[in-house]
């Protein structure tokens, strides 16, 4: 579920938070990092649960229509098929999903009216009306419901209010939701694809976190000479952490190409630091990559990695 870039960002955030708490221990730092990964995993469940809940209002809509004193032809024709169809029920009834949802204690927001209002808006769209009137494709309308919900400001508010990680993990979560809905109905084992990759979290993320934390002095020594007219103490904290992580990846992660490392951290600087940081980080890392390679400090191994 999490990519290397996601892990890099979580390590960066954990290290940055540590600079704000000088008394933090290595164990506390590792636990903080671990919890950021778990929160992202929980966020996917939270978002998917709200999508399913949004669809479930179709059943309540059908009950309301059939219970009216004056029932018209549309009321008679309407059903809760948006929720009761086999595609979405393959999610609702998935035993692994239900077990994990209970374990993570995923609960919908208390403001259920927000989702009800969202459904009411969606129920008035031409796509939805033609769907239940003409018995159109379930997969198509479920994707349209997803697009409607993730582009709705109320959905954004729910996610932001309940998960501080939403801004950072938004693209990952939305991409996962689209992938899940697009290939409905899901098999029982679909769930395994979205489990946290412990190897990536530990062998890559945890090791990088510890390397930057424990080798801070060595990393600083490698970076300082390349700054030329800059005192390292004048470099913004976030930019310095990005540089240290990149150098760490250059030196201690032999299977990751240096150019991949450089490009990844320039993109992270573009996303999380100032407008000028991208060019600054790019220039320093390019110089560092060449100097450390010339000094024999960068040793990459594996097919296609020897430069």
C-alpha cells in the first residue's frame, strides 16, 4: 500500500517532529514513525467505510419512498440497488474487511447528516436517475459515486477533521479507493494487496530513520563542504533533513540508484519546502552525488545500478 516515497515522507515528518522535541528518545522516534504508517492504513479503511455508508443511504431512500402516503411511479420503480448490488456487497460482506475494520475500531463520523445530504445531492444527478430507471451498469455508477464523493467539500472536511494525515496521504488513499472500486466485485483475498508492507516499513523506512538519527554527525560532515558560502546552521531545518536523508540513501542503501534518490528528494522538497528549496536541494545533491562517487563512498550493487 505504501510506496517508498510515502515512507520517505513519513521518515522526514518524524525527524522534523523530533527537532521540535529535543528530549525525544530513539525508541519514541521509532514509535512515532510506526504510528504514522498505521494511521495511513487506518485512513484507507475510514475513507472506504464512508464511501460504503454513503451508498447505503440508497436503501433508506427506497424505504422512505415506499412509505409515502402518495406513491408515484418513480417511487414504485426505485430500489436500493446502488447498495444491494453484488459489486458493492462483495466489499460489505468481505470477511477480512469486516474483521480488520473491527480490529481498527473504524467508526463513521457522528455527523451522519453530512453523508445523507451528500447522497441526496447525488440522487438528483442525471447519472443516478438514469441508472436506477434504466437498470444501467453497477460498476459505472459506483465509480461515478466515488468521483462525486471525493470531489465533494464535505468529504474533504470529514477526512481532514478526523485524520491529520489526510493532506499527506490524500493521493495515496484516493488512488487506492479508485483501484478497489474499479475492479469490483472483489474476491475474498483482495484485501492482502492493501496490507502494510512490513519489509518496506522496516527494512527501508525504519533503517533510514535510524541511520539519519545515529549518523547525524557523519552526514553533516559530508554535506558541509558542498555548501560553499553557506553555513550549515543557516540551512532551513527541513531542507537540511532532506539533504541528510538523501545522503543517507546515497551511502547506506546500495540497491537504490543515486539518480532515483536525487529526483525523489527534489520532488519532496518541491512539495514540502519553500519555492526556492527545489533548486537548492537539486544543486547540492547533484554536487554531493558526484563528489561522494568520486571519493568512492557511494557503492551501488545490483543489476543496472553500477554507474
